[in-house]
C-alpha cells in the first residue's frame, strides 16, 4: 500500500474510532513522525493531505524540513537548553516540554525573535520512559510556563508504556487524560503506531504515527 493510501486509511480508522467514542470526524489530528523516514515518503503523505509533521532531533529536521512543502512542524524529542534557538528556528510547536529550565530557554529564544511558541507539557505515564514530568507536577509546570508571554501552553503530551498489556496501556492513557484535565488547553497528544486506538478511546486529540503511516524506517 502506498503512503498516500495508508494516510487515507488511517484517517478513516481514526475518525471511526473517535466516532465510536462520541467525538466528531476530524477531532483527532494525525502528526506524521518523520524520524528516520526517507523524505520522499513524507512528501507523499503531505501530497495526500498530511498537514502536521513531527521530528525528534534538530539535526534530522535540518536535513528533512527544507525539502518539504509547508506543514506544521512539531518537535517531539527531548528539549535541550543549548538547542533552544535552533528549535525555535525550525519548529512551530514543541510537544515535549518537561522542565521549567528548558521552558525558560525556549521562552527566551522565542522572545528574541518576537514569537509566541505553542507548547505541550510532557507527562511521564510509563515506567520505561526516561523523560516527562510526573502527573502531579504537570499543573504547576504549566502554570509557571504560562507566566512567560512568549509561550502558549496548549495541553499535554505523553508516551504510552512499552507493553503488550492493552489494559495497562489504557490505564496509562486514562492517567494522561486526567492530567490534561488539570493542566487545561485544547490538545492531548497521546497515541503512537502501536497504541493509537487506546489513546483515542481515552480522549486523545492528536496521535503521532510513524511506522503505521510511512512503513518501516528505511
């Protein structure tokens, strides 16, 4: 199946899952994760309608983004303070803000270029995940970030646990959804290629799909 056909099929499946859980068509945004993918596959998905592309690393974004048509560019990797200016220059959204120090670095870089940067607070809901603040810390971090006028906190991002136990995945996403309710905003970014159905059932408004959309990395 071509990337374009996979994109159309995934959109239909996501909309059907959302509808089964009381949400409307188009209520879940699909972010195509370009990490390690050939640029031509990403361009094919964009030609089919993909409007949001995510990257984990600044260097990969520098290599890939110039060859892409205009899209909304999401940074989904760990935020390093010394990369703040580069992140601001390359990305439209930062999904993975889990520390105030990193937030302040991004805020300063955004202020210097006169931007307001949309961000998500990354919450750790998995024992196998290295990054993310605790669910209890998330509201305080969001409040502190909202004090900076160059940052706009839009919600929460989380990575599900690496387990075949579907109930454990559903429970982790339920925790993310409860944290999102405390943080506030419009975006709950949970769900990847192997667990997006559980994420949509938990109320996800944004899923981040790499392999499911583009195929295995080549």
